[in-house]
C-alpha cells in the first residue's frame, strides 16, 4: 500500500490571552485503504489534528509542520488551492450532528448545497446523487424532505456521512461518530462505516474517546494525551498490551464492555 496522507511534526497553537499548544509535534502516516484511530480525552488535540488536515482552523490558530497528500504539502497551499483537496480528496464528518446541520434547510437541500458547490453536474444528476447517497447510508429517499430536528441522532449522523461522501473523497475523517448516540444507533453507525471500509475500500481516520468504536473500525491506533502522541501501533496490540498507564486506563473500558457482554449472554 502506498502512503496516501503523511502528517509530519504537526503542531497547533491557539492564540488567545496566551499561546496554547493543542498539538505538539505529532507524526503519523496513513496508507491507501488503511484505517487509523486517534483516541484521547476531550482537549487532547484529536479534533485539532482533523481541522488542521482539512484546513479549517481559524485565522488566529498557528499551524506548523507538514501535511502531505500524495507528495503535495497541502498545509503550504493557498486557500483557493486547498479547496481542490478539501472535501474532494479529504472529507470530514463533523461531530454533533444537530449543530453541524442547518436547521432551516431540509436534508435534500443541504446535500445538494454540497454537490453544487464542489461538483459540476446538472440538476437531474445532482438529484440522482442525493438519492444514491441516502441509499448508501441506509436512509430512504423521503428523508430528504425532512429537517434535522425531525430526525433521530443516528439518522442525522448518517446524513453527515452522506454529505461527506458527496464528492467521493479518498480519505474520510470521522470525528466522534457515535457521540451521544444510544447503543442501537451507535452499532448502526459502526456497521455503516465498516461497510464503507470493506465495500468501497475507504481510507479512514476515526477520532473518538470511545475505544469500543476504535476497536471495531481501525487497524492502527494513535493515543493522544494533552496534545502529545503518547503511544502508537496496531489497535489490537495496544488494547492487549498497552505500554503507558494512561493507555491502560483507556483499555480497561473495552475489557469491561467485553466482560459485561459475555456475562449478559450466560
């Protein structure tokens, strides 16, 4: 597998009353068809990494290092050039679907907005693509006429995934894809993302504080703590043999879930 996305010595600084380093010299490589997890508690720098890759950080945020997509350092590109990569090559599924979706547009209108902005296709082709995207994520066509507040959290999350897939990106970043969902909806989203990985050979970065989600969706894992990359390796190996005390605490979560699930089946 070839290197598709390389994050090298990435640091992110937020400038408020004082300089705050949210990400500290982080490096990792994502190969074509690979699925990497980034785990850590709130404030560990996970979302800052995603936003830096997408080029969506605010103007007062300082970013250093390299983000190389297919031998091109997209971090150094002007905003107009970045638009050729953003959403078209690398797409992001935002966390908190209720905030991410526009409350005054129905679902079809919001997906069409993405399509018209980035793809040069006519109205019929765009409408057909909306149908295809909704079907791909397991939603019926009539959901397109609904507004976000009328949908369940799981349905809204599927809509965000559909929007991110609108331009057929090569890399999909999903940020806390199951946050605030009940267990049934959570497992539906995991099943959907797994299907995209297997059927579409989707290359994915999964950002979550939930090791259960990471375990189900990734083969490699980056453990973040206070902006630093604490530990990295194969997901199963880290879960079974964590090196750091912090990682061991995270891994106890999934072991407890597995124990409870096994006990419930007895």
